[in-house]
C-alpha cells in the first residue's frame, strides 16, 4: 500500500516527542531531521521536502507550541496542515463546459493506465451524475488500445467511437466530436496515444488534437510507481500542453507515494483523481486532507463511508435491521454482508481507514489472509437452502457433511457457526439498544481485547457524563 513506509517513519518520529512532557528546539530539530529523511525515502521531490521541513520547523518552534501542555499533538497538527497545503488544500472538481459536451482529453505515457482511467472516469460520471458519455479511440499506434477501449465500453454500456488504425487521430477526433454533438452526449473522453517517453511527434499530434477539440480538461495520467519520474513527466507535459489536472494511478501498488506529495508543488496543477485498484469503481476523487490523515496513520472515515454507500440499498438495509432486531439474521444475510465488505477492498486497507485502528500496532502487523473470507464463504455455500435460512438445524452430522463439502476441518466449521451465532445475538441486542455482551462476540483473542477496550472507554465516558450531570444538578439545587 502506498505511503506505508512513510507513515511508519513519521509515526516513529512523532512518537519520540509523545514520550516527553516538555520539548525543546533541539527535540524539534531532531524530529524534523527524521521527517526530512522519511520524505526523501518516500521519493518526494527534494525542493518540496526542503520547503516543507522549513515551514513545519518555523511553526513548531513557536512559544505557543513548545510551551503548550500537548506539544506533540500541536506538532502533529502542524505536520498535517502542511501536508494538506503541499497537496493542494482541497479537492478540485472537473471543469465543465457551459454548453454540451464537456470534452476531456486524456494524455500520458504508455503503460500509465490512461485507457483504463478514461473508462473508469466515464463510468463514474454515468453512475453518479446520470451522464451520457462517449469515448473516442484516438490511440492508433498501440495495437490493443482500440480493442481495450471497446471492451471496457461494452462492459459499462458506454459507446466508443473508433475508425480503426489507418485514419489519423486528428480526423478520428473530428468525426467523433461530430457524432457526440449529433447524439447529444454530455461528456466526451478522447483517449490519445502515449509513448515510452515524451517526443516531438507525440506532442505535435496532441497539440493538433487540443487545437481542434478545445478541451475543457486535459488530464494527465501518471503512474505513481515511477516515483520522481512521475513528477518529471507531469512537468514535461505541462510545459507543452498546459494540463488542467492529474490522475495518479497504481497508488495501491508497491509505491512510496512521493509523486502525490510532489506533483502539485512542482507543477502547480491539482491531482483530481487517484486510482487504487483494477475494478471500474476503483477511482476516487483526490482529497488532500483525507490523504494527509492516511499518511499520518489517522484513518480516513469519510472515504470508508463513501465506499460503503456505493452499494447501499435503503430497502435492503431496512429489512436487514428488522432481521437483526428479531434475531432472524441468517447465513444468506451473512453472505451478502461478506460480499459487500469484499467490494470495498481488502480488510487491511479498510482497517487503515478507521481512526484508532489505523495506528494500532497489533492490527498493523496482523497477517490478515484475504483467503479467510473465501474459506468462510465455502462453508456457507456447502449448506443446504434450509440450513442457511435456519442455522439452528446445524446438528453434528450436518456439520460433518458441510466440512467434507467445503474441504475445511470440522473444528473450523464449528468455530465459524459459533461465531456467527454470537454475532447474531450481539446484533440483536445492539439493534434494541442493549450493548451488553458485545465483547463476547470476538472471543479471547486480539478482537476480544479490542472490543473490551472499546466497551471500557464507552463505560468510562458514560460515567463522566453522569458525574457531570450530577454536579450540574447539585449546583442548581444550591441556588
């Protein structure tokens, strides 16, 4: 996952401050050195690192920080604010034309994910804005480019205009735009050719397409895994085309994340979207504040909620709530919930978005096998329809048959059924406002300890609130 190394280094640096009650300018200087090394190792542009560290140090050595009761927290706040500033303060939306269609020209080097990104963005607009996009296949040099765009268009029910590989890209764009106007498409995506490096022929062709199409957006797609080279590519394209924004792809891969922290500062152009997966909905709006929170290991609940809401069905949720209340939640519902979680991404990525868990050492180092959920699903799929609807039917002989059918040990089947029943009982109590026994759902392992800690915090908070209310009532009584 991107930023993993950077996050760990930043957390270790700040942890040194947290262990001290009072901190000095020397302490700040030492932490700034650690932060500088962490950013450089993450492949952040040298000038960006220099300016960032200077700005943080200037703010951190002020008397309001060094003399505060929580200096470490103040410095974390400053680092967070400066990270946000480097990446652009706030999300930048797509440019829109006053008249249809809005024309978006996709540019970038070969292999950066330009064709896939064009399809993801077109599908996103269609899904969220009820848009009617058209994609123009103007990459006539890469043999599979046109076919790839047609396949992605068919999968997402998005029309693709193409004229093969024997017509000039400029003419293809000309006729594609004419079709978009005739069919009243409100968005047009022009998938242009890429090269292994920026060359004169490529840029001249792109300049011709730009002059013809007069695009509202020129989105540069760059591969985050190329590190510093991504920044150089962005600068090169911007110098010759005046790009309007950047899409950063493969941010979920083995990348140090330096490009995300450098592009805006070096080019002045905003990162508008980030790609973090192969699925068509694995394209997110780039929010600098959310990314800063993730870099500092503070989680990202807003993105997690948005991911959950993509497949949210209000009617289905209402029925599920009723089943929880009545304690009739069955294995069919359980399967639905597992599928929804899988659609949101890997469990480790989901955990990193949850404040409190994102920075938890036990969870961070836990080996969460993605196949565990598939094994659980195999057990459920080996049940009969009646058994799924009525888990109480699962006697020892039925469990042995399910174990044989799923290829899992009988102990694993028993454990899964026991945990399911505990979870069903817990959900029934919670839906009725009774939080007692929640920690039993997770057993005696790590999950159990975390649940107990959460419950204890909740109880302490409730006690404090009760004591506060009692004091307020006593004061009123004295009056």
